[in-house]
C-alpha cells in the first residue's frame, strides 16, 4: 500500500508544499504580531492622554483654578449670535446707520 501511495504522490513535492506552508504560516504569525503590537501602542497612547488630562486637572485644582464650573458659564458662539426675532425687535433706523457710517468716514 505504501508503495502504491508513493508512486501516486511525489514525496519531494509534498515536502516542498509543507515547507512553503510553514514559511507562509510564519509570515502570517509575524504580521499578526506586528498588528497586535501596533494596536496595543495605539490603545496605550489613548490611556496616556487620559492620564495627562488627569494630571493637568490635578495641577489646576492644586493652584485653585476650577475650569469645570467656569466653563459652564462661559459664553458660547451660539449665545453671542443674534437671533432672527431679536434683530427684528431691535431695528436700527436708516439715519442711525448713515450717522455711524459718516463717523467711520464712509460716504
């Protein structure tokens, strides 16, 4: 039986196929390891960012600056923009606009 199998299958070809498989398998493992290392580095960097923000907050707390409470009261761009109803309620007369333009030196 073994002789019949050896006649139908070339042992050299089988050995070469297995060696190629091992080589490609090693490449795949190395690539997977590199990808895992890169992902670990990326996730570690995000942890460092959180840690640095915590350190900044701790330093600000130590010197008595409270940002979180003041940030809620800070003006935002949306609050500073006039709304459509406010602009119609507080219309400026043409004379007032002309007076301001003359004061700026625009004819």
